[in-house]
C-alpha cells in the first residue's frame, strides 16, 4: 500500500525526506499519524524514526525553514521536537530495540532497525511505518498486518500479549483507551493478556495512569473505557472508590440501582453536551460516597442521606491519590459534587426566592455547569419520567434567571466586610466577626434586608448589640 499525502503535508514531509537523504539516514513516518491518516482522523502530530542520530536529523530539518524553528533536544533519550508555526508537532527518535526488567517499565535501550522499532510498539495499528526514502516514498511497511486490523477494527499486540504488557504495563491502559476512542474491539488473546497481567499496573507511575484516565474520560463515550477497565481488573487497582459503587441490592422488595453503571451513564449523558474535563470528573464523582452513606430504612427502603456532603469531602483525597491538580479544578469538582442534589429540590411547589438566591450564591459562575450535571443525572429508562425531570429543570433555570435578573446574586459579596466589622466594634479576628458576617449574608439572601450598605450597616449594629458589643466612637 502507498499513502497519498495532502499538499500541506508534503511541505514538511519533503523537508524531512530531503534532510534525511542529505544525512544518509533511513527515515520513516510512524505510529499514530499513519494510523489516523488511514482512518481519516485529523491530527497535527507526526513522529519520525530514523536509523541513526535523530538529533542531527531534527536540526537539519530546522535549517530548511526560515526563520529557523526552535529544536528541543532530549539527549538522554535521543529524541528531538520541533513545533512548526502552522501547528504541526514533529517528533524525531532513533530506531531502537528495548529490553525490560520485571520490576520496572524503564527499558534498557540500544540502537536498532526499523523492524526492532515496530515490534516494540503497543498495537499492530500503531506499528505501521511509511518510508520517506525517495525511491519508495509513501510505501507502508506493515510486518504485523496492522492494515488488516485497521480495516477489521481490531486491537492486537504485535508480539505475544504477555510479552507486550509485562514489558510495559501502561500498554494495557493504552489499548483500552484506543478501544474507547476508536470504537475498536480488543482481540481475545490481547484481552486475556490484559486481564492476566492487570496487577502489573502497580509499577506504573500515577501520573501516567491518570493521563490515560483523562484521555478515556475525554472520549465521545467514556463508559466504554471505564467498563473495560472494570472488567479487566485494572480499575480495582487504580480507582477502587469507583468500583465500590458496583452492585445492586434488594431487601423486602426494595432495591436500588447499580450506582457504578448509573455513574457511567451520567458521564456519557454529560459528554454529549460538554468537553470540559473537570465537569466530566464531577460526573464521575457525583455519587462517589453512596457506599459510605448507604442505609436500609424499614418500610422505606434504601437511602444515601448526605452522600453529596461526604462525597465533597472525598474529592480532595481522590484528587491527591490520582495526582490530579489540587487547585481551582479540584474546588470546582468538589463544589458540584456538594451541590448536585440542590436543583432538584427547587422543582417542588412553593419554593421561595430565598432558596433560589442561596443556590445562585453558592454555585456562582458554575451554575450552568451544575445544571448540565443535574440534567445528565437523569438515567431512567422511562422516557416520560426523563422528559418530566428535564421540564422541571428547565423551570428551575427560568426561575433562577428571573431571580438573578432581579437580585444579581451570582458572585455577590456583602457590602459590609470583616475589616469594617472589626473596626466598628474594636475587635481582632474572632468568632463574633464570623457570626455577624454570616448573619448579614443570611439576612440578605433570605430577603430580610435589602442589599444596600445602609441596611447592612444598621443590621450589623443590631446584631453586634445582641452579642453584647458596643460600637467604637470615632
């Protein structure tokens, strides 16, 4: 097979080919670019393997451009990187063969042939190479029938699965990630290899594991990947809190749904409406505390009271465990887990403006994200029930919009600060300051006083007097 390239691609491909020829280096376009090119998937990443010094090749390629792009050299690994202005990322590496120790995924590396390089790849569809030699430019080198596997949508390892996965256990997660992203089927022997070697994932760094988890979570239908991770035994080892949601229980005619598969359905529902990674993480974690809060109440059935509060407390611990960032992204996920039950309470009759104000105040700029999560949380197979819930949430949106237009509650800050309270009563930072601040906030959100400085100042003096405080004369 010979690949035909777009004219825009030929510009940089020809420069690489000419540079390789001038250096006498046998050079190939390899891996993901070749796979995606054949599948018709867009990509801006191109990897090159040369039989020789990849650093020399990268610098020669850069010399062909005016102005000359920056070449990032990684001499320890024998790799180089060029970022072109039109968005293309070019990676260069020398062909190599690898050998592994049983307790590490860091290989012993030595120079090799293109055949050595292809057989160290994770999957046959990623072991395809395209020659850039002028006498056979565009010809596909396919020693493991990767083209056939692409056509049949099969994921299979080039070498026996045990060897591939024992050498580098991260390849198990990559295989599941490609099954999720591409909608391919994992070949039986390869699948058995993943299941049999799942415990090897423990030698992989958490950062690399989480990188693959994030890619699975960003797929069009993340549930495919999470279900494969669960059935292979990998999920139990890397994310046991999620596995703890698995299973349904019946007692005295009362049952509850399987919260693991409910969660996967919520993630899929939400993924139809957003590519926001952190909103997707909120969907993954929204019910994470149900195992800890599960209770059976005689005559009533199963309850999970307070699972949103307990779940919120679990979020920082899980982010720490998974080496996810402990910054505004974590705080966003924590907030949505804590608030995800609140909008449903606003669908009841006779809900006051005060309750609406409080939700708007606590959600702030994340209100729309919260509503996307709540709507995704409807997983009933009863279409009438789903439509009823969605209609109720639309009413909540409208009610919140009306209150917001009237009261401007989102990101609202009281007109009286803690510093003013302290200076008014001659206080240092202390419990009474917090009591007055909370009372002011509650009074305004409950509509007891208007959101003005004058009303707030008078309320502050009144509350201070209740606490036995006297304003300092000035």
